[in-house]
C-alpha cells in the first residue's frame, strides 16, 4: 500500500495540489478516493494522513542523516542500501547514532520522497542567500496563514464547530535572549553574517512548522464538520411516530390532512424539530406553512 500511497501523492504534486509546501484538502480527497478504489475498500482520510505522517517521518530522519549521498557512500541499486567501508559507517554512526538503524534497512520510494520533500529540508549548509531566506519567511507570513485562518474563522462564525476542549498545538512566542559565543567585544563581520543567516533559518523553520500545525487544525475542523453532517443524515426523530401523530391531531388539523402531514414531517426531521420548538398556539399555522405552503 505504501508504494501506491507515494504514487498517489506524486500525482497530486504533479497536478499542482501542493501549495506552499503543504498538500491541499483537494489533494487528500483525490488520494483517499484513489487508494480506496485501488484496494477495493473504504479507506478514510484519517488513515491516509496517519500513514503518510509515518512515511514522512521516516524520510525526514533518513534524509537528514544521508542528505542524498555523502563522501564514501554509494547507493546499491539492488538492495536499496547505502554501501560504504566499515570505518566510514563507524564514523557516521558515531556522529549520528540513528544511522545504525538505516545501515541494514532500505527506505522504499526514496527518490520520489526527495522530489516531494527533499528540497524543503533544512540542510544546514547555508546554501540559500539571506535575501532568499527572508523572501521565503515573508511568503509564509503573508500568504500561507490567510486561507487557514479564514477557514477557521468561517467555521466558528457559522457555529459549525466548537473549539472548546480542542487540543491545539502550543507555541511559545517568547523571544529568547541571544548570547554571542565570541569572547571578543565585537564579533567579526563574517561571524555576524553567519549568525544572521542561522537566525533567519531558525525563524523560517519555526514559521513553516507553525503553518503546518495551523493547516492540521483547519483540516481537523473540516473533518469534524464532515462527520457531523454524516451523522445528521441518520438522526432519529426527536419524538416517536405515535407522539407525532397525536401532536398533529392535537393542533386541530383536519383529520383528512393528518396522514399527509405525518408523512411529510417524519421524512424531514428538521421540520419536526421546528414544529416542536414553536409556540403551542402557532403550531397549526407552522404545520400548514411547512407542509402546504400556506398558514390557512
């Protein structure tokens, strides 16, 4: 299933459904439908996202260790494992202990995952200019949060969701005090430049993580709304059929009209609720308006 899942994400990536580093809700709809059709069973979006989270976590760890290839290492196309002399492996494991696990464990679909996420990984090599880093941070701040926050505000304004008790991620917005590791009173120009680049990269990574968390919150709200709408389809009437019949007769409706009124309100739970919630003296008029379009 993992191979098919990676291929499905690749399809959405190629179709432009990954925006600002995040797959859109439409992409997840397409992927869920594709996987369900492929395996002949109903697979919901939650399962897709959970499995993808695991695959992405494994890739992130793997990529951060090997970074697409290092001196002394070569990918074995048959075993899909990195080949290197024992002493080279020992040196890597000494600096990155997690590499020991991946020494004998391949990562399927590695090249495809590099296409999907590799360029977005922080490589620590200061390969981007300060101008590019600032531009990327600005893009995250100005654009990426707009749709997510508007989606959440819209859902709350429409009373579609309740945020009470929602386990939202915690962010610490306290600005840490920075200390220079240079013992001299004034750091050199080169060190200052490197410090600026490092700070901007750290800030940019934090903003990207925050954006991803906000997307997760919005996605959870949308999924909650979908579940609520599905449940409403199967809601039972607030009162029994016999009680509904008695209510209609008690409102003074003509006996010949009672069966038609009964069928109409039992088919539409919202109409029955509206009748129950209106004042007693207005029930007959409300029933006639809802069923026949007239209060007479």
